[in-house]
């Protein structure tokens, strides 16, 4: 080798070294900053119930099925499935490359444990009834049968068989619900209740839990062992639990948030003028309603409940508070479910003035109003500016009937924990977004066996009988009629006062790609990218 050639090699090596040390850019991490709309009560899927938990949980863990960006069911941890001719046995094939964040394979046994844990009465899951279509699930959850009798079994490491009590057309939607998200058995048994803490949690979704600082932020980082990690474009998600709508909007406008859930409805025009198509309003299968605690006087009197419901001017709430983004509502089940026609409150076609006159008559008959007992009402609501305005407006409407009304707010975590745990109240704001597109998902909230989700504590044997009859009915049209009859009865008894149908409010930066509005309000981060 000549001296000149050696010199050229040395020079090339030196230049390469300098280029490597000085010129190559560092890897830029893609972070999604998200206003989550509220503080999760829990990250334990067996005890979750509200959407601000769902938004976090579905990034961390994955069920057998998931929702795609358009709100349609697609394969999740299960790559495929078959259904028996009689519609009662599903056989799922778990993905060969499905792994937990610790590198261990996701198996059929993991889902046997996950689903069994939800219906195990020792776990006291408030949402166990969502899995009642599985064979023996209700009997197990009510202590009448052992957990080993649940219709879920691992045929082999990657094959799961689920047997149902009866054909359930919406069952694949149930498996995409946050309650059915996979939980790692060994990890749960090691840490028990602490298995959801950062550093402990093992997840099978697109992300892993990095930080969970109460009332401040939740950080999730990309899971390198996720089966579809190659197509996950966002490296980190930082979720902020703020319930202050004005502060959320300011942070979005300042570029601090890429995505934000909820804003004040009276800001809709202003935001559309300023942000254009970054403002997303999509109607959903949902109900905004007030519930009465029927265990305590005077709300155990159907006349009082009906009078208070009648006196609410739903058009005012819709137009003056929500700018028409939410619509007046007189049913328990929203429009838009195939094959179902919702029942309506019998005063839906009356003028507001006539409703108010009738409401005064009902209260007088119940012994309240001028010359009668004073009607004292406390309205509980979860902290949010729109909910505050609704509560204030309804308080004024009820004061017009001679009632003494006060309002009490608390953060979303405390509000729902209180009513779910059976706390006594007068009237409470709540809402329900469909877990699956079937009227049963709204009507079961009034069934006496629904436990912690029957926030009204309503119990009517006739209503329960109709629900039981609907579960046994095989003819789809007859089943829908039975559910219609149940809804009619529930509306007549008036434990729930439907007010409006929901719209979902989101602010989505133009930097975010892959976002599609959908009635299921499903927006998994794994399907998004950020420019």
C-alpha cells in the first residue's frame, strides 16, 4: 500500500469521524400533548366506567377487538375469530406476535383471567354486567355459581373460546370496551392493587405507563413490544386531566395541546371563526340526563320526579347554553340504533308553558308548593363550565315552581365515585355514551341488578321482567318491541330525566393526521401521526 493511499484512507476516516461526531442530527421524539377532560378514578380496567379513563386505558391495553379510526370494530389482540352456526360460541385466534410490554407472549389464558376477574364477585367490579352475555357470568357475579363455570376457556396458548348464554349481536363491541382490556395475570398477582402504578404496570397496548402524577399529568411511552409497533407514529403521549375548559382552550390556542377534549359550548362560534376545521363537533349515541335518588323523600314520589322533569326547558338548554350543538331530548335511548324506535316522554309534544302548568299541578297533588311543604333540592354536578350553566338554568326553572334549590359541584372523579358508591343525593347530573349500539346499553341502567351503575336505585319488577324477556327473545323485531316497552315504563316512572343528546367536542391541531370524527368517540393514538 502506497504512502499516498494510506494518507487518503486516514483523511477519509477522519472526515467520517468528524461527520459522525458533529454533523448528524439527534433523533427527534414525537410527543402528543392532550387535554383529557378529567382525572381518571382508576387505571384498573375492572373498575373503570367513564370516558376520561377510557381515553388513557385504550392506549395502554388492548382487548380482543378494538375500534378503528372510523368507529368500526376490527381485530385487536385477536387476529381473527369464528362464530358457531347458532351464534353462541366465538373462537378467537390470538396473534402470534402479540406480546406484553415485558416481552412475554399474550395468551388465551390472559383473557380467561381478564374476563373472569371482572365477573368474580370478590373483585366487585361495578361494570361486571357488561359481560353477562357470557355463559354463567351473571350467576357467577351474583354468587350462585363458581368462577370455574364461566364460559371462557383457553383451547391452547393462542386459541380462546367464549360461549354465550344466547346470541348477542353486539358482543364484539363488548370485547372492545375498556372493561375487557387485557390484564397480565402474573403482574396483577405480584402487585395486587398496585399493578396499575408506573414501574409496575405491564401492558399489551401501543403504549406503556411512564408517569401518573395525580391532578397533573399522565405520561405514556411507545411500547416496543406491541405487535403493530412499526406503524405507531407517536412516541409519547402526555395527558393532562384538567377540567377547566377555559384553561384547556387557552393551552390549545398557545400550542401547548395538540388535542383537547371538551370546551365551553358558548365558545363554539368564536372557536370556529378562529380555528376553522380544527374544531370538531360530532353527534354521538349518548344521553345527557339528571337522575333522582328514588330512595329518599320527596324523590321517591313519581309525581315530584315527573313535575321537575316537565319544568325543564330543554330548548333553552340546547340553544342558549350549547348553541344547538346538543339537541333537546325526551327519550332514554338516542336515535340512530338500527331497528329501534325510541319511546318518548308523554309530554314531549306539549308547549313549555303547558308543561310548567302541569308540573305545578303535580307538585300540588304531592303536597308541595303554595300552601304545602317546601320543596328543597340540591343539584350535584361534576365541575365543568357547561354543566354549571345547565345546573344554574335548571335551578332557576325549578325555583319558578316554588322550590328552594342549591347546587353543589365536585371534580369528575369525586362526583362519579360518590354516586357509584351509593351516596345519598337529591338530583345528580350524569350522562351515558353507548358502549355498544343497542338500546339495552341504555335501559340496563334502570335494571335492579345493575348495581353501581343504577345510580337512581330504581327498582321495578315489571321493568326487570321486560329486560329479562328481551334477553330470551330470539326474533330481532320482537326483541326491539320488548325493549321499547321497557323504555316506555322507565320514562313513565321518571327516575331519569333525559335532557339532551350529546355531541362530542374536540379541538384537534392541524398537525395531527389520522383523526376521524365518529359516533363511538374512539380515537386511539396508535392511529394518529403528528407533523
